[in-house]
C-alpha cells in the first residue's frame, strides 16, 4: 500500500493560520510517497519526528514505513507534515479505522507540540489531505479547494537554499499584533480565486509580503533576494512563504513572460521547484488514499 501526499506552500496566510484565521495553501507535485513495508524498521522517517513518534505509539509490529522525498530533503515544502498525514493514514488502514481530519489534527498536536511556544496551525496537514489551492478558515470551519483559475498568470516557486525548522521558530515567536489585516488579505486572495481576478491576486500577494515585512516576519536573506528580484520587470508579485518566508519565494508573472523568466532565473542559479502546472488538480483521479476525511472541528 502506498500513499501520495502533495507538497505545500502558503500562498498567503502564514501566521494568520496560527490564530485559526484565513489562509490559502497551494498543493503541488511531485508527490511525497509513503509505502508500507513488511519489516519492522522504517526508512526515511526520523524516530523523533512527529510521524516517527506517532508510528511508535501505534505499536505496529509487523510493518514499517518507507519514505520517498522527491525534493531530496531541501525543506520548505511540507515534508514533515506529509509524513504525518501518510503515517496517520497508514495506521488507520492497518487498524481498519476511518480517518477524520479532526482526529488527524488531534494526533498531530500531541506529537508535534510540546506545549512550548505557539501550537502549529495544522493548516498544512488539512491542505495536504486535499488537492488544488486550498482556502482554510478553521475558526469558521471553512475549507474550499480551487484549481488554478488565472489563465493569464503564471506561478513560480523558488527554493532559497536556506532551510528553517518551523517547529523551532514557533517555540521562540509570538502571534503578530495585526492578525486581522493578514487574515483580511487572505480573504481578498480567496475572492480573487473565486472570480479569477488576477489583478486582485497580485495585489494580495504584494500587500501580504509588505505586511509581513512591516511585522519583521521575513528573514533577512529572503528580504535581500526579494528586493533584488523586484528589479526584474517580468515579476508582478513576490513574497516569501512559510515561517519567516525563509525557504520558498513565490513569484507571479504573466503567462507570456513565464518561460523567459524561468530561463533567466535558472541562469542565475535559482532552483525552481514548481509552477502553476504543478498545482494539483481537484478533478484529477490520482491514486491517493485521502478520500475519507470528514471534518476539522
């Protein structure tokens, strides 16, 4: 048995998610893969990771797990949360238990949070249990998934080469004072998806970056890279994604200029990890074992 879990990137909504407010997360290919193997040892999963802790708690003696990360452990794309989703689904499969999002999140909080600092939002797990571009507001118990609707707009995700441990960051930070503004910008981006309004999405992404920068929530290396890349005339919007915007930079450009911009970025030794063509389709008939989640309450 194998589980395929997409990578994830916060389009907008990091930090707002910690207050259970609005965020949009992109899920992209290639998929992470977790397989059940008929041996006790697990491979590719650290025993002290949330997934490793969860699997040990299950006391499953006859099976182990085999993990495959197509990104080579570069960080920033949701490998740890994907591991947890897949290991939870594997344990449910073996125990013949129907998985639910509420039980998934409860299990994750128990294994991923010591009680110190901010509790992880769990939004990445919710998104990676779905497909497409996923809008979440846990406070309102709202989840909506969209295909990429912007026919004139291209998405490019760059890896900075710097890996930040999100769980360590959350232990030493506090909620920003202006969560409401962050959530409102994510709501604006959500409306942009509903109406396929490219201009509104560009504004939302740029405004979200500026708000994070104003709150000192963008790592210095990402700020430097963003300021440099803003000089490229093809780039319509740019922001760092995830904790301190450290690992991934998200770029929006026109469809017409996307190929030339990608070539230019590669020539500058940037690593492109995904484009809009990698966004998972909500209508795709993928062989993924994530169809039985029920709720997030």
